[in-house]
């Protein structure tokens, strides 16, 4: 029972290492809400399995992202 109680925390701890602070979300000068909205609208239509170069199109420093998500 005790192991089960702390399992969520230990799994989450690994994920939290990559989301250090809210400042990280704005490191590229983007509005986090607009960026996530853009990703949710465009990623389902991208064929990243076959064309991995499309992944570059949704990275935060891409010019299109910079123009649409500020």
C-alpha cells in the first residue's frame, strides 16, 4: 500500500525535471497558451512518422511559430 501511495510522486518527479519553472515556457518569447493551441491544431495533421522534418516546423524558435504565438 505504501509503495502505491508514492508511485505517482516518483513517476511525476521524472517529468517535473523538464518543467523547471514558468519562465522556461516563455524562454522563446512565446505566449504558452497560444503555442499549445497552435500545437494542438497542427500536430494531428502532421505526418511526423514519415516526414520527421515536419517536427522542425513546430519547434518554438521556428519563424512561423514566432509570428503566430507571441
